[in-house]
C-alpha cells in the first residue's frame, strides 16, 4: 500500500455544548488523520487542522485560526470551531478517545500535506 492510501480513521462520541438548559447532546464524530487532523461533525461539516494543535490542546489552551482547543478538567477536552456566519460549535470529548486517536496517528504513514486550518 502506498503512503497516499494509508490514513487513520476513528469514530468517537462527543457532546455538543449549547446554551440550552438541557444536557449536552451526544453526537457521532469521525476523526481522521492523513497528515492533518480531520474532524467531521453532523450538521457542522468537516474541520481540518494540524496534528500539533490537537497535541498542544490536550495540555493547555491553544488557538489557531477558527479552531480553539483546551483541556477541561482531567478527563475532558473541548474543541471550539468558529463559523463566520453561524457563530461557534463547541464540542466536548473524552480525553482518552483523542489520546488513543493521536497515538494511532504516529503509526500511520501519511502523505506530506500543507499545514493549516481549512473548512
């Protein structure tokens, strides 16, 4: 298999945080790595950003472009995706799922891609 064909994909559950008094709703999320991190959310599309942004966001708050990531206690991580027209989508993950995904990305042979954040 060539490097272009290899990537990591993992399904996870996350909670969409809103200002509603109801509890955050759980949604299925697709995490993919092909040289960059792809996060696909239902109703919000796909967000793409460098792997090191996620790595750093597990330990301390980081921002790059329209993506903000920060640890929330010891077991949660929040990712905030800013949409220019629609405000922001705030999603809370179990840190274990993101750490497991990141570990898997180090064993993948990914193509070299330009770094940056895209939507």
